[in-house]
C-alpha cells in the first residue's frame, strides 16, 4: 500500500493578494484529491517561533502530493503566494 503524502506549510502573509492564491490553490489541491487537515486557525508555537499560519494537506499518496505541487496549475497559483507571503513548505511521506 502506498504511503500517504502531506504538505506542511508555514507562512507569514503580508498582502491581501494571498486570497487569490488560496482560491486557485484550493481548486488545484482538490483536483489531486488533497484534503485540508489544518488550515490556519489558532496556534501556539513552542521552542522557536517564526510563522503565523500553518496549513497541512493530506494526499492519498506521497506521489500525489509531489505531482500536485509540481503541476502547472499549482505553479500558476504560486505566483500569487510568492508576491504576498513568506513560506516554508515541506512535502512529507506519512507512516502508513
């Protein structure tokens, strides 16, 4: 059985143009069967700090997570994210 894949995204948003990224990226993620587990909300940081927003997206497989991130549709959405935020994105393979 293929292991699930996850996007773990930490972000600081500094421009409202990020809303356009969210709109486009949400639709692309759905096309790759991604499911939002965490999408912003209250958070407390311990040990170190640095990002105000956390998002976790679960995909059926690690390959699906990679394919979504590398798709031309998602690259289009990233243009808006890059202009309106500072982000750290990790694509991680799940345990099972």
